C-alpha cells in the first residue's frame, strides 16, 4: 500500500497557544482513517492545517510523494486534497447543480466535469432528484451529500471530512456514513473527524485519538473500539 498522507511532528498554534503539538500519523491509500477526540482536542485544527487554512509552526505534511507543508490551499486541491468543512458551507440560494459545479470551477475540461457530475449523482441518487432545487431548501443529510459531492468534483485522492453527521438525526447520520463508505469504495481515501466515535471507529481501517493536541493512541478501528481508555472516555462505557 502506498502512503496517501504522512504527517510528521505537526505543530499548529493560535498565538502563543499550541493547539496541535507534534502530531505524527499516516494514512494509507484506499483507507478510511478517523481522528476522534474530545471537544477542543485539536481535530479541526489538524484538518485545517492539512488543507492549508492554518499555518504550520513545525513539522511536515506529505500528500503522496509531495511535501505540501508550505503550499497555499488552492495549490493543494489540484494535487488531490479536498475538504468538506464543518457546517457544510453551501450556497443556500444556488441550486444543487450550481453548488456541485463550483467544485469543478478550476477545471476546464467540460467532458471530464460532466463525467464527474455523473459519478457524484450515481453515488448520491437523491441529489439527481433535487438537482434544480435550491441547496438551502434541502434536508441536512441532503446538504451534507451536496457538500461531499462538491468536494468530489475536484477529483480528490484524499477527502477530509469534518463532522459530517453533526446536527443530523440518527437515521440520516447513517445515510451520510453510508455515503462516506460509498465514496471510499469508489477509490477515494478518507480522513474523517466524527463526533460519533463508535460509528467512526466501526467504519475506519485506521484510527487516531487526539488529546490536548497530541496523538495519544493509534490502531485499527476495531482495536480502538476494544481499548479500555477509548471505551470509557469516548464510547460512554463505565470504567
Ligand atoms: P470540536 O470538536 O469542538 O470542533 P476540535 O477537536 O476540532 O474540537 P479545535 O477546534 O481544533 O478542536 O480546537 C483546538 C484548540 O484550539 C481548542 O483549545 C480551541 O479553543 C483552540 N482554538 C480553535 N480555534 C481557535 C482560534 N481561531 N483562535 C484561538 N484558539 C482557537
């Protein structure tokens, strides 16, 4: 397996306070990896550093065989990195089609864009039915699918997902996580930050626990589901 993402000694600070402190982790091509941790542990900061929205104080980020640590966000997208941000950030007064097209805006090959749109609509058939509807009128789960679809329109190799099930009813959250699996089965490596640690660990090949900005545990999803500290701290089991 080749390495999709190799993060070494990542340190990210807000002013004098380091929110991420020397985090090192790797994701292999084809995997679903997940980062779990308490509120404020540093998960979003890690994702934002990966896509260039936060300056890195120390350490390195490699995407495949490229060192991307110093690249601006827009230069990372054509290398295969896309993020679905927390809160989805759709254009509510634009249609589903228009929101998806924004994902392909930097590209000029109309035929390839059309093929990618077909692929997105095959992954999320519900969006085909809603294609002319304003994004702001969709349900939360459908909006999440549009946000994922928009990211997929950039043809990522690695998709970063920040809390995709936030605010969704349990059954809808399941649909979204099914969609994450479908995207992965379609050949996209996934790095998922998810509040529902149990479900995230269940679908993850590889998992990392972040505590106070440091990676404190690492293993397969199944291993961490069985880990005593994970069970008490993140899965709600009694000690
Ligand atoms: P959550 O689950 O609440 O989103 P998280 O694990 O994603 O939490 P981060 O949002 O990465 O955590 O925050 C990590 C730490 O950095 C926290 O202590 C937070 O208060 C701090 N922090 C985050 N954003 C900023 C900011 N813009 N300015 C200053 N401190 C920040």
